């Protein structure tokens, strides 16, 4: 099955999407939500990119390398933004984004 050889990356993508969803919702609870706007937007975009890449890998689609390259780029942006914030949810999201970017970069190579 196509997804079995990509399972590690699929798992990283779904873990990242979950961390991004949690981070976005948690950022909305912060006192200065406006300060968190870029973080929230990147969380949403990153979660969508991760789910897209995971879907491509699960189906064994032709565009796996391109989807994973795109996902890695968005994950890197999100990781950088989240790392700027001291909240635990942002730090956890940044870590998940870095792991996912590394996995996706390997898939895209």
C-alpha cells in the first residue's frame, strides 16, 4: 500500500496539524489576540498544508514531492513565528512544525 512507505511523514503531518489547530485556538485565548494574528494565520495555513500533504501520501498521488516541499516551506514559516512566542502551546507547535518540515523535506528530495 502506498501510505505504508510514507507513514512516518504522514504521522508527522497529522501531529503537526493537530499542534497547529491547538496553537491557533490557544492563541485566540491570549490577552493580546492582535499580537498573535500572524501566528494564528500561519497555524491555520500550516494545518491545511499538512493535511494536504498527508492526503497525497496516503493516496500515493503523483504530486507527493511537490506537496511535501510546499508543506515543508509552510511548516518552516510557522515554526519560526511560533518560536517567537513564549507560550507553551506556541513552543510545542514550533517543535511539531520543525519535525514535520524535516520529514517532508526528506520526502521532497
